[in-house]
């Protein structure tokens, strides 16, 4: 006969940390929206592809920050909903994936438009482009500082952070393009810099999308050694075997483990649970664990087909 004793530690990310991320996101969001309007207007007036491509990327910054704010707000408000036993933490990952898709779209558009313009570069007024580029650099530097810490704690904030980093370099590209056009009159500089910004976006979009998909398909977190975890659990005094071991990521900084532990007859299940939970947290940083304890001669799990 088997029985289940569950060791749970499903603490959610700190509410204070979530509020801190939200405050910084709101400030960055306001700055980027304000500057985006300036970029679009000046880009259309001057006809600068470098400025318009940077504006397109800035628009994904704004949308990404907006989705990040929506995801954080929704997750914090519905964490205790009875019909959502894991809250809405996955909204953060979905927002990050949508961000990656948007980055691919913007990069594709910029590259196509740059190729079209290279054959007949338009005349671009470089002075307003230069001024807007300098302002954009300042705005992105402020947003960079605001999001840097949160990027280490949240995949969604990391997506917004990556975009701000890329857009910071984009602003530098706009400044360089405007300076070269003013000094040399080379019209081809503008589409080339625009294309360079598009190319720069692509690998960051790929990494963000890859990380989000890894979470959504419930793959083991990168760097997780399942064999080492299984061996450590099996090495606990009283444990006879380990099976049905699963490790996945629920959302940023929240890895989850489930496993069945077979214990020797007469073993103290509660002691085994406590030792296993402590070991997982200290050695593998897995504090969110659900462990089912069974007797060693219970083979009911063998009937499972998945």
C-alpha cells in the first residue's frame, strides 16, 4: 500500500519585488512613449530610415513594457484565484514570446526597406536626425538603468531590457549616420545604418524567443543536471528509489520539481521529506518541490503510461 505525503514550498515571488519592477517599468514606459512620438514625427519629416527603424524598435520597447506591466499586474492580482492554481505567472512568459515575435517583424521590415532604398538613397536632413538621436540616447540610458536589476529576476523585464539595450545602440547608430551625412553628403549611410540596426535586433529576438519557448514547453531549466538531482535524492537515508522526476520553470526565478520517493519499510516519511526539501533548496536552489512518498514495494506507479 502506498500513500502520499506532499512537501510543498510554493512561495510566490516577492510582492515588494513585483511592485518595484512595476514602478520602474512605468517610468521607463512613460519616457519611451513620449520620445517615440518625437521620433516618428521627425523621422517622417526628414525621411530618415535610420530614425524610423529606431522608432519601430522603440515602438516594440513601448509595447513590450506595456505587456510586461500588464503581465505583472495580472499575476499579482490573481495569484490566489481558486480556479487558477498557479496564478497567471505564465502571462509573463507569453508576453516575452510576443515581444520576440515583434522584434523579428520590425527587423524584417527594416532590412527590406533598407535594400529598397540603397538603389536610390533619399535626401535626408541630418541636423534634426542628429538632435533626436542624442535625445534618444539619453532616454535609453535612463531606461537602461531603471530595468537593469529587474532583468536579472524576470524574463519579461529581461525582454524589455534587451530591447532598451539594442535601442541604445540604435540611437548611437542614428547619431553616427547623421554626422556622416552632414560631413560627407553620403545618402547611402542612412539605409545602411537602418539595416545594421535591424541585423542587431535579430539575435536578441532569437534568444528571448528561445528562452520563452523553453519555459512554455516545460523543458528542464538550462544547466539543470537531472541525474545529479536524482542521485542526491536517492542518497538520502531511507530512500530506496526515485522515479517520476520532473523539473520545469513556472515563470522567471520560479523553478518547480516533482518526484516520487520510494522509502524502505519502517522508514520515517516525514524525516525523508524534510531532508529532501532541505537538500533540494540548498544544493540545487529548488525550493518549490512536491514530493510523493511511497513504500518500496508499491508498484502502482508502474501502471502509468506517460
